[in-house]
C-alpha cells in the first residue's frame, strides 16, 4: 500500500483525473496522464520540500465528539488516576497524530484540522452530528458511552467513518456492531483474555472473584467469566463488594473478610469505578496477587512501555499534554493515524470503500511491536495488550506460545468464527 | 614500594591492552549498561569502556585512533581514545539523538535528533550546531552520500525518506517507502541506497540518479508470519555483491544478492537481531541481538552462525576496526 509511485500520486490530483476521464480506454490518455502525473508529482514534491510553507489544496476535518460534563473528566475523578481510566480529554492526543501526519499529507496536497465537539446530552448530540454531516465533516472520533456511540452510528447513516476511542462494551463489537464503526480501544473481552492468558501461563489456575453491583462492574465480571472459561481458570468463589454507608453492609467492603477463604491462587476484582479495587492489593487475607481492575491489569497503553518506540511516543505526548499518555489517548492518537493512512493510501473518499479498505488493506504502526489492522468481522483493532501494573509493563499479550491459526493477536476478544457481529465487512 | 609496583602493573597492563585493541576488534555499544564492549575478531571479550548514557551509534575517526559514540540519554557525541579507553572529548547534541554520520572530511557530524524531529549538523571543531533541517516525526537512519553533498534521512513516523541537498540545506524530495523506515546502506558504486522498512518486512531500493524508489525487496520465511519479520540493520559487502539484513523478530538475518535483489539465504541468530557489521575480510558478520543481550558471529561463506557471545544489556551497534 505504501509503495505509491509518483505517477499514482499525481493521478490523485483532480486535474489529472480529468485528463484520465477524457481519454479513458485510450493508451494515449494513459500516457498523457502519466506525463501530467509526473509533472504534478514533481511540483507537489517541490512544494513539500519547503516544510511549513505548504499551502495545502484541501483541508479535511476530523471531529472529536465528547460529552460536556462527562463524569470521567471531572477534575476530582481525574486526580485519582485509576488504572484504565482516562487521565484527561483526548484532544491533545488526536492533535499529536495530526502533527505527525502533516508532512506525509502535505506531499499529497492535504492537511487535517481537528474540531472539538462537546455536547451536553443525547439530544444535543443528534443536532451536532447533523451539523457535522451538513458541513461535510466525515471522520468522527467518538469519546462517548456505548448508547451514544450507537446513536451516532444511526445519525451518521453511512455519511461518516467512526472511531470508538473509549467505549469498551463488548456489545458494540457484537449485537450493536456497525459497518462504518471501528473500535480502537480494546474491548472488555480482549482485556480479560489478555489477563487470562497470562495467569494461565503462570499456572495460577484458581481465582476468587470479587465483583461490584453496578451494570458496568457486571459487564467486566461477565467478560472475565468468558475468558476464565476459555483458558481454564477455575472460580473458587464469587463475592460481591459494595462501598456503602449502611452499617449492615459494612462487611461487603472488608477486604479481609471478602478474601478469607482458602484455596485460591489469585483474586480477580471487577470494579468499573476503581475505588474499592485500589484498596485490595496487599490487603487480602492471604498473600495472593490481585488482578483485574487493580494490581495486574490489562491496558492498551502504558507510559512505561519501553520497546518499539514507546518511550518516544510517551515523551512527545507528555511534552504536548503535560501528563502521561494512557489507553484512551493512545486510541485517539491511533485513530487519527489510521485516517492519515487511509487518506494517503487510497484515492477514493467514498465512506463505504474507505471502510472496506480499513477492514482489509490498511496497516498502522501503533508503537506496540507488530503492525496493526482492523478485524473485518467486527471493526475492532487487533493489537497487543499490555499486562501491567501501575508502575510498569510485565509483558504484552498475546505472549510467546499463545497461538492462533492465522493471527495470534486474534486470540484476544471475539474471533471471526464466533459470528457475533452481523456487519458487512 | 608496593605502590610503585602497582603502578608498574597498571602501566604494563595499559601497554598490553594497547597492543590488543589495535586491529580488527569488534566494538559493541550497550544501551542499558552505558558501556562499550571490545571483542577480538573471534568474539573473545577483551575489555569494556564506560561511556556516557545510552550509547547507540558509533564511528571511527579517519586514522582509527578514536571511537566516536553517540549517547541517546546524555545527548552527547563523545570521542574515546581507543588506546587508553577513556573519553577524551565530547560535544553536546540535541535531545535524544539516534544515529549519526560524518562528512567525508569528518569535520561535520550529521545526527538525527528524535525529540526535535530534525537532522542537525554540528561542527566537530567548534562543537556548535551549524544548522538543522526539520524532518518527519522520529528521524532515525542517516546516510551521507555523493561526496557529502546529499543526506538521506528516514522518518519512522511519516514513513518517508527525505533527500536533503546539503549545500543548499533543503529537502529536495520526500520518498514514500514502507512502514517505519529505519536504516540505510549504499552500494559501492553509489547507485543504490537501500532502506529497511521495519513494519513492512521489506527493503526499498532508491535509485540515486533519479532519487526514486525503483524496487522493493520483500522478505518471506516459511513458518514465520509476515508481522514477525521486522528488518532494521543492513550492511553491504565491500565487493558489492551481497547485502545482509537483520530481520528483527524473525530472529534471523537475510543475505540478499545486490544485483538480482534475490534473497539468497536466512541465518538463525539470537532474539531480535538489529545491528550488523562485517569483518574487513568480509568472512564474519557480527549481529547484535537486542532482546537476548548477545552477539552472533556468522560465517558468511557457510551462511551459518558459529558463535554467540554475551554483550552488555541491549547491545545496539557493532563496529569493526579495519586492518591497520
């Protein structure tokens, strides 16, 4: 895909396509086009040489769509820095990728701009999306909860290419999947599979499961049950924790009482909020590792990832955003990279064809080792997932020895054969 | 008396090591031990030099009395006296330098500066930056060609090779190559520049007359998936017949026919081979393995590894002293 000759480059420019159309089918036309293309390509490259002075022919806008008053971004919530939670809004990360892509886009006479779209609620979201469609803004990064992601898909009605950068819900990759919707953030299923692979390889086969009472906690616990079942992790007991002011429920937050039984190798805690899980490592009755929402966690990015250019990316982000890069930032950054890749790799701007290319031909460097691509069957980005703790990365799943018939990264999350998503790849 | 004899012993051992490091030794920088290990041609460890922090790329000065070492965490280019094994000179570089090349007269140092995304030129005498040219994100490989008139620089982030006219200090061309382009080699006749594409499992061949990509060499190994083949290091034999390419996660190096662009063989190494160097007689290929902290010695005629020796942690670049 990346081997674009100057002729191909030039043919993307409208003048040349015009020439091509007039002489379609004629060898003469082809030769003319090649000649014109070469000349155009040369001038494009000439202008690209003066970096920073390029006046691009076309500016393409990417919208970052978020909720105003999103509880995840309340300053008191951000201060906690719970593992797996965002540590700030995603605009800076998206802009970093914009910056990265500037040069390669300018060679094609293109430039990108970000639009920060903040909506207070579902109703305003509908209006904002209609406005974007009206203005021809067709690339959307969705930093929204799952129901609003689904609403966005319906509103787009085939007029936008969407990148989910923060909703991990498995349902979005299953029953609620959609044609032009791509998931860059790993799903709950992928993160649970990554952890289960690791603990199975360590032969930590017996897990005591602690789960919260909210639907979000339950979704995490359900993803873990699926993964534990796949990798032969036995559940010794499942208990419910609750942080509550009710004296009758006080035992439900007592880490020693909750972990008092014998016979488990690990304690798996599923806490979407993060407050209870933080109290658990080193506070269990028996000396057992904690995994899940604290202790050993599965993350899409970690600022201490030391390989594959990780320190460089983390450093560039830190310089620009004045904070550490976390999974959601990485997802926003990668989404813009994918758009840049798409724009510089194929000519067409038709959403359907772009989605098809994203599902098959486009590879992106995510600084996690292998080249990354989207799964055709559910639009999920296949990627290594870090097995990490607050302080560093232990390994990247799938680890050596975890095998798959075609692509080892597809051992994480829903595989094609499960057929949960009825999407047109 | 005791101190006198101790001094004598120290002096004696210095003279001994001076004779030892004279010819054809192999110098290996270790990113995490902040040191350079010195091996004999057959891989016997002679001595270790302490350096600045995170030593990466290395070059010799013209008469091979000094080792020039770029340090990624100290942001320095230091010069090590190869007899004494000590740092005798240093020059500050930009933040997080990656690789460097010297002008033919060695008066100018060209280094890729990762954090600033520039190719920076420094005067070795005044130790001042002469100029800097903006590149795409994360510049890495640097090659100085055409008698010091042209620089080629890879941008890992933009997937481009910049062709820079050094007298006018301008980028004349941005060549689209494969994904995450890393390092260069130039053929003996100067007609072809090869660049490794780490995430495309390929090498792009640039025609230096037209400054266009004229060919792409793809690596395929049966039993190994394409995304495990991640080429980084590249070196060409002095007879201009074969190129060696380190294939990273495939744990192999490939031998390529320069003329036909055909992959002739692959040879097993340690984990994630990346740095490469050939002995002056071209019979031994030295391969640094970034993930197994060792160096593989390969017999280039038999196309077989014959020895693996431990290095410092994360060995980066091997460099071989030519015949004196």
